[in-house]
C-alpha cells in the first residue's frame, strides 16, 4: 500500500456540520473548539465578539467576511488550512480501497 493522503475539509463538503460553542460562537466544526483552535491565527477569528450569536442572526454570521474567507481559502488554497483541520480532515486514500483477486482457469 502507498502512503497517499488527501485533505478533504468536511465542513466544505457537507459531511460535518458547523459547531455551536458553549460560549455562543459558530465555528466550522466542533473539533476546532479547543485550546489549539482558540490559539490558531485563522481559527480564532471565529471567536470575535462581533460574530457572537447575541449580536447576529445565524445567517449573518455565515455570510460574514470571516466565513466567506474561510470557505474561499479551503476551496482555492487548501494548503493554507490550519494544522488542526488537516489532522481531522485528511483521509488515507488507500484505506478504503479493497482488492479482490479472482483466478480464472488456473
């Protein structure tokens, strides 16, 4: 087996829903609501008070510059995604490949 991997952001492809933190913020997924996420330069933008749920409707938050820039980065420059995201959203391409060998006429 080869060691091929592919970054596939679950928040971008709809296989992981946005997270809602206990402190009132919407984040790309629940995995980023942790110490590493809070301290990451890209991810801590989601914790800006201007994006707090008390100050906005949900649609306004998702339409904010922070969110549109986030999805633009994932689509057009995924190599710039945070390490945390790459850890949780990278798949091993060979992991799901199965091979069946069939011998016909020995």
